């Protein structure tokens, strides 16, 4: 055997080993992809079940929200009415307050005038009694 034939045999053995390693790698890769495919199928079935449950739940919630909507509308209307009532009460209070302060001033002036007139009347009576 010459050196060229030995090199050719070594090359053939190296290529054969390379092909065997690639083959083993592909077999392992195929097994891993098979397991992965099964897992993805299980997850997909579970996701479909979850989506069906979510769809049912969402339909139920939408029905209940539709039932509750009139109550919320009534509450909103009540809030508006209370707000209007508060505004009217505030306006009335400010009018009564303004009227009361004006009346208080008038009453105080009348009381002062009456007291002054009474004092003057008493002085005049005393003066008249003393003069008699």
C-alpha cells in the first residue's frame, strides 16, 4: 500500500464517521421534534378549551352588564338631580342670607330709633313733671 492509498482509506473512514455522527444527530433531532410537536398539540388543545371558556364567560358578563346598565343610568340621573337640587338650595340660601342681612340692618335701625324715641319721651315726661 502506498501513501496515497492509506490517505484515501483514512479519508474514507473520516467521511464514514462524519456521516454516522450526522445520522445520529438527525435521529436525536427527529425524536426531539416529535416530543415538541406532541407538547405543542397538548398546549393547543388546552388553549382551545380556555378560549371556549373565556368566550362563555364573556357572553355571561355581557348579559349581566346589559342587565345592570339601566341601574347605572338611573344612578347617573339621580346624581344629576341631586346636583341640580344642591345648586337650587345654594341659590335659595344665598338669597335668604342676603335678605336676612338686609332685614337685620333694618330691624336694628328701627330698634335703635325706638329706644332713642323712648328715652327722649321719658326725658320729656320728667321735664314736664318737674315743670308742673
